[in-house]
């Protein structure tokens, strides 16, 4: 299975694994599964650090690279198709990061791993819910 990790799932995986459900933890640990990230998550992590909502040692870019390496994540680049899909996807809100993550999952054929109820409830989006 190809799994796109939502930003909070990435952060919890490295710092608070107890926040992950047993079913999500099992899927993240399976060698047969591919773990993916969107550059939008790197952007979100950087913003959270700038705002003091999470603590990363400067330079933030190195910390983010370390997280990506530690989790063996594959990048799902933001491209034209993702940008267009982010605007036409049916979501109950306009959060740009969520729209890009959802569009990335759809364009690349990935299942989004998230705890975000608004994304979990989206019928057109393949989701592995962290509940």
C-alpha cells in the first residue's frame, strides 16, 4: 500500500508515536508499504517551528530532512496536476495545506494517513484514519 502521511502523522511518528493508533502503527511498520510525503508537509513543519508551536533546532531545513530520512519517506512532488486538483477537489473547507495533501493523494494514487476528521469524512478521498 502507498501511504501519504499527513503533517501531524509525520511529526507524531518521530516524536509522539503513542498518538498513533495500533492499526496506523502496524501499517507504517510494514516493509511492503511505501511511505510518502508532500513538500507541503515540509512547509507546514517549517511554519509550525517558526511560530513556536513545535521545537526544531535550527537550521529547520536540516531537521526536516532528518525526519524524512528517519521515516524513509518518498517525495510526492507538487506539480501542475496537484495544483489544479487542489482547487477542484470537494472538501468542506479551504485550508490550502489540506487541499494540497488531498490532491496529492488523488493524483499519485496514495492513501492519506490522517487524524483530521474533515479529511476522514471526505468520500472521494482514500484515507487510513488514525482513530
